[in-house]
């Protein structure tokens, strides 16, 4: 598997650390309540199909990336800098 | 028998080699199999289960029978296919799976017991009694299992891993692959052409048909010469593409030096490649399948195409009087080629009544079948059944063909299933199974040479279009375009054992029995009979076996389906896949600048993550590590000790929002920290548990240096990256790891300041440099940093200099410390010193501990948000019933404590229900005079003075321990400020 890092280009997946769903970008306010925090920290979808994950280019530029990919075909559809995605959220 | 004037071997280069101790002659270009056949040696191995005599069935990597061992001792290489191993001068080979000799094999008695050893024998026999399994059955099975064996000694041969990148990977260099590579290369694509054979060309080297005006082999050589001269082409011979993976990744095994037998000189034996390509063309060809009939496994019986290969490529006739048996026109070529080469063809037997053959000057039997064979260690005769009855024909070689199976394997490596094509009675790849792969030629069911050339050119155009390149105009040379017709023939009816899987000794009867016993699914049949396992993975037998299964279960072949194809396509040595990862290659080694000095002082080094650190520094006269450790603890408590602490993570953080970042990552405040001061900080994970701890120094208004634990340095770096990129990209802050840029040494003990003042440009005192002060300092003329921090509870400093001065400074500090009654101390002493003071490591903050558990709930600021704050407040994480950090000392008869031991209340049984905690760290304290420890105990902080049970189930140790404060030495904490 290869990931197209927006900064470094196409790289082998061994250079990347896998974190989990990109919902981690959406940190609730401290007073958002139990349900919001439970969901943020613990609850994850397990889709057969498209998923958005956070990967860290640990063996490269150190960028956190939002990778949109398919868990069935393993196709990687899109790779974005997490800072860009987060920046667009606020 | 060698045939004059035929073959691509170099007759000017004779070579000698040995097989089972006997010397033979061959030529450059021979394989072991072709050379043995030229020497009229047909018996090359014994079958796995029944030890039946076997010879080469094929002429390629799919060979199930002719497995040999190459070399001796540590370099011994088992299960090498004789059909693949190239000849070199002095090559030593041996047969396998036979004792005392290949000619007389005692285990052949299994063959007589065959009626009892059929499918499912193991499952039915080795069931009971239960206690027999380990004592009797397993040793017997293990002894009989396996084929060749390794030498037993460590093999020092070199293997390598490598990476390659290209626009187009062409897999297979037969007519299809060559035409595809030529078209793509002339169009300017970066092409890798990989082929498992030593000579590229595929079937072109084994057939007599012409391409244009020249032989197929000559055309292939011409194309290869052109490709070889192009900068955008890489030709990889002896390279098997073993697997197709996600994102255009392919695994490939290159056999670099097996054909020379040479060692050293920089070349490995094998290289395992990871090839990353934008497009791929699979031109893997097809494999001819045998026909099942009684005794179809005698040495001398092989596939029709193999006989043609031996004749045309290696100039060898595997027999003097050859018979050919098939169900298709392609088999006729074998008879015609042999006859044209002057070899006697005793008969051509075609199962089809309507078969027609032109130019045959040998007996032809149509509508006939071979139903039995004679001979023991070699084929002597066959029995054929025609409409007029059975008759025997004397023959020493039978060429058989049940048709061709396209080599679909790679197309199924990403969970694809092949499609059944009734017209060719074979499975072909289902389209689109591997993204960006085009399948062409024989592996797609196109069998004529013309069709393959055309397919290859078309596939190249498809790939070029995807690459955005304009295809060059490449003229298609003329070649034969014979139609491929056959009628199904899987197994000839009759009594006796008709073999399907030669490697695993699976017969038609076994498959039928599996069906009878309701193992009707093809996956069940495979496991029950072992069909399709071992080195050939059923390349010769899968389709035949499932045709028999389909017949036995009354289903069609496509409904019966195939088993799963998995990488690798052919066997890959673990040595190649794991190349470079043995010994020191297993993990990177990180050394501190004092590493050499530690070795010079005879310190045993221990691993801390990837780092190597000294355990202790033995002095002469000391007989065990405890003596060294106690002495080193004394240095720090009474004089001055020096320890390399460079392995702790150091992260340099700068920018206007540096303070905001630290306030958000630590539970306590850092924005309020004064410049020139250090503070201890605690970090949580977002789920509320402790992530790491360490000190952080403020060097300037917008400049901090964070230290992390050695183990968590990478983790914390990633965490900071996450916070600044994923949660707060708006912050103006940047940071970088400087762990390796600074060498840092702890100088600890009552005489630490005295030592430092002899080296510092500006002397320090308690006013100018109080506890937790930090700042730049010039030490022995070098610009460094000085931190007054302590991990021992003593008056102590850490001094940092650029790494290039580390070795010199360490030597200097140790020398001065020695003069003052102190010296270097290692990890053992460091551990005792911190346990005596109740300081934490990852033995305590091991991922399950909360700030509450370790008594640091007071460090969680109420004034700000920080990572983990909300979740750490969950009731379950601050429950008084949780195990809490306490000190422990032994009060029973046994004065020893062990880390990992479990804690139970007095008088309670040491069982899970009564468990109240565990010991996390222990050490022998010279100050206290016994072992002391830290551990987690339910409601521990309320139980000071209580005596409880420590039980170490693993080491068989038990004692009574008293719960106490975690600080054993200088409880008032005065020394650190002295």
C-alpha cells in the first residue's frame, strides 16, 4: 500500500503511523457533556467501504494526514494535510 | 539422451556436477533436470507420502517431484526444484525423502500400506487415546513430515531487500511480455520486465515455430538486445514476481547467485524486491496439466510441453522411444518435434475420436486412452485402451497433456476469483481483479503465438493510455495462429491409483472419498486430502482435482469453484523476505556519546528502547552487580555521581504560542513558569490516563526545552504533532527533536556543585543557581546548558553540551568525580535512587494509571483546559477503590521483593478474587538496608502501616510487606535544595 503525502509524494505505507478515524480532529468543548466526549474518545464506525483516517508521516515530514480510503478495495481516494482539513473546519 | 544440433545450451562449455555422490557431465545452459535426463537419469526423488519413485514431471518452477538439496552444511538449500537449478561447475546435489538411498528406500513400504493411508488417514487414526498424542503420534508424524532439511547450522549467506519503481511492470517475458515491453519501452515508459527463467523468451525458447523469418528464440534474443540497450528498461531475469499487493506494489524474488554457487564479493544469494509501479501487465503464461490414469507417476512420464522443452531448449530427449497422450492438438507438436529430431515416436494417443494430425510418420491412435503403465523405477511400458480393446506399448517416456491452465495466480492475490471458460476448459482471470493490471496472452487464455504477440501489444497500449503516453507504432511480426481445440479429459476410468497431485500423493480415489465423506467444498477437500499444498501449491493438480470433485458431487466445475490463491506464487526463503533484519539488523541501535567510555569501563550494556545504556560499572574485586550498584548509589548519596541521561527525549519548542501548547499538553501550568526555571510536568492522553512525565525548561519568553522519558520520546513527538496540526493549526509554534544534538549528564550528590564549579567559567552558588534553575553555562570553554534538577533527591544538576563534546565531557566529569570519592553510575543505581525517592518511570505510568492513581491529582489545573482533563474526571478514574501508588518494604522472614508480584490482604488466599494490586518497581536500598518497592494497592493511601501479603506466583516467592510512603530517603526533601 502507498500513500500520496501532499508534501513528500507517493510513499510506502511503512513510513506512516496509523491512528484511526479522522473524528479525532473534532475535539468537543470541555463542557460538551458525557455523550459527546464518550463518542469522541471511544465510539468509532467500522465501515465496509469509504473511511477517513488519520495517518502520521512519522518516517517522513511529520505531517498528520487525513486519508480517505476504501476498506473493501483498499483503494486510497484522497490524502489531505490534517492542518488544512482542521483549518477549514473552524 | 542428448540430441545433436538441438537446444540453446553451450556445448563448448562442459560442466561437471554430482547427484547423490555420483559425478555427471552437462553443459552451460542446462538445469539439473535437463542434465540428468541427458545422462539418462530419470529417478530424481521419492514422493512425500508413499515414497514412490518419481522423476521430473515438468521443465519449470511448477515442478512437484524433482526436489533436490543443493550444497552441504550451513549452506545446504533444501527443496530446490531440479528443473530450475542451473548447472555450474562443481555443483553438488542430493535427492531427498529417501533412506538409505534413492534407489532403495525403506519407507517405500508405505506404498504397500496404501489402502490404509488414504485421505483422512491422520484424522481418523491419531484421534485416541488422548495421551498418545504428544508421546507417540506427534513424534511419528514430525519424523515423517517435511521434505528436505536444513543443515542445522546458522547460514551466513547474504540476502538482500531492495526497492524498485517504474511506470510499467511486465510480468513474464514470453512472446506476450516481450511484445508488451517492446511497445511500452519504445513509447518512452519506464519499464521493468521480470521473468523467473534464466533466459527470457518463455515458450519461444522451447518451440520450433517461427516468428517472421527467424526462430522464436532468435526473435526473443533480438528484442531483448534492443530492450537491454535502452535506458528506460530494466530486465530482471531469474526474478519471480511472487505477489500483487495494494497500490501497485508487487513482491519479487531475484535469485542472484544460486546459478554460480559463488559466495561473497558483495552479491547476495537472493534479493527480495518490492516493486512500486503505476501499471502492470501480467503475461505469466500457462501451465500444462497432466491427465490422471493408473500409475501415471512413473519416472519418464511428464507433460508434453516439458518433453518439447527438453528437446528444443536443452537438446535432450527424455526417452529413446517416446509415446504421446493428449486431448488436444497442442500435444501433437511434441510427437512431430521428436520425430523431426530423429527420436522414435512409438505412438500418439489422442482421446478424441475426431482428432486429425498431418505429417505423422508414427502410429496414431484416436479415441484411445492410456489406462495403465509398467515399470518400477522407470517407465517401461504403457497400456492403451482403444475401441478394439487394450494393448501394451513398450516406451521409456510418455508425454501427456490434459490441456493448459492459464497462470491466473497473481490476479487472485487481492481476493479475486477466476472465471471458468468452457471453450478452453480452464479458468481465466476475471477482469479488474487487480487495479491497474492488464492481463494478456496465455494467462488470459490466448494460446497461439500470433495471438500472444497481438495481446501483448494491445496490453501495452492500454497501459500507455493510462500513463498518458502515446504508443509507438510497433509492427506485429508474423507467427503461427493455430486454433486451440480440446475435449475435456481429467481422469481415465479404471481401477488402481490415478494420481492427481504428485507432490502430496493424492489420487482420484482420495478426492472421491473426500466427497463421499461429505467434504464436498473444495476448501474442505483440499484440507482433507492435502491436495494443492506444499511447494507447488497445486499448480499441476488444482483444476484436475476440482474437476474430479465436481464430477463426484454432481456439480459443474465453476460451481465447485477454486481454493484461494495466496502469495507467494512460488516458494520464497524467509532469509530473503527478512533480509537485513537478522542480528544487529533487527532494530536500529542508538548509542550515546559516552558509549565507548562505558564499554572501556566494562559496563554491561542494556537496551532502553533502541538505546544502549550502562547497567553498572564494575570495579575489580566486585563479584556481583549488587556490589557495584550499592557502591554507585553511595557515590550519589555521599559524594558525587555522573550518569549519561542523553537518551531522554529533548524537544526544542519555540514561538509565540509555545506556552499555550505546553499549557494544553501538560496538566499543570507552564505559561506562568519564569524564564530560567524548570518545572516538572505531567501529560495525559485524551482518555484521561497518564501519557508521560518529565521536566520542561523555559529558556526564553518563547523558548522551552521539554524532556520526555526515554521510552516515550517518539510518542510525545507524535502527540505534539497531533495537537498542533489536528487540533490547533492556528498556533504559531514550531518544535523539533534535539535528543541527538545534545549530550546531557546528570551530576548528582552533595559534592556536585563543587565538581561543576571547577569546570564552569562562572562559578555558581545556591542564590545564583537555586533548585529548578536553568540557563546557558560555559563549561570547559564550551557553550552549554545547566539545569538544576534531580532524579535522585540529592543536590544535583544536569549539564548539556552539543553532542560532539559529549564524549570528552563525560570523561572529564567521571575523572573529577573519581578524585572526589565518586564516579560514574549506571541504570541499576539510577533505578534504586529514584525508587528511594518515589520517582516514577514507565513501570508505574504504564498506560493504565491515572493522575489520581499516582497521587498527582493536585497537578491537574482547574484554571485551563488540557488534553485528558474532561475524561480524567470520570468517576471511574478517581474512584477511591482504585489501586493507588504506595511504597512497600518487606517485614516477613523473606526480605526480598520482586516486580510483578501480586498483593493480597493478610489471611486471604492468593487467588484472583482477593487480588488488591501489584508491585511495579523494586530495588535494594543501601540506605534502608533491605529491598524496597513501589506498587499499586487498592485504597493504598489510606492503608499506611498495614501489613499485607506479597505473592510472586511465577518465581514461587512469598513474604509480608508493609505499606508505606513512597519516599524512603530524605522525606523532608531538604537535600535537593542544599
